[in-house]
């Protein structure tokens, strides 16, 4: 009986689209991404699953956010984008991230590091790399 349930769950997760994967919770998104040969995944509030090719320790990154303003507003913005948020603001409590998430387009650029590199190359930049979920282009 347990084997049958596990097989049914496997089929459901395998065939589920990006939105319904997150309906099961973040574990289903991460599991599907791992099954696809990717390392991790993250659900956005609209239940969209985004896979990344590199492992991100979200808890560790979240712990670093409040101290980011010690370096400056640029570091605050970078720290927030690394955990999927749109931007950050420095204030009395340090760096606070916006409630808004990065757009789907931004997430897609860092699903695979090559996508970010190709995007930056198309903008006549020499190098592109993902810092968390943020594609950064450099000359």
C-alpha cells in the first residue's frame, strides 16, 4: 500500500507544472528540481516553482540581510535580491527587504548560470553571473 502511494505521489510531482508544484509546498518544488537534475528550487508567493542550478542556503542569506547596510545600500539591495526580493531599504533596523518578489523574468535568468551569461553578452557586457537570484552583468 505504501509503495502504491509513493508511486502515485511520484507521478503527480513528475507531471505537475511549475505552479501546481508549489501547491504541495516548497519541498515539492525542491524535490522536482532535484529530480530534474537541478540542485534546488524556491516557491514564490504566487506558487510558482523556480529551479536553480546551484545550492543556495536561503536561511544563511536571510540571516545576513539585516547587517547588509553596514556596507551600504547597494549591499542591502544585493542581499535582498539574493533571497528573491525586489529591493532593500536601510533604516533603523538595518536592511529591510521589500514585500515584492523579483519578477519571473529575473528568476528565469538565474535558473541556469548560462542564461545569465547569455543575457549579459547580448547587452554587450563581457561577463554575467548570478548572485543569488540576481543576474549581474559586468564589463
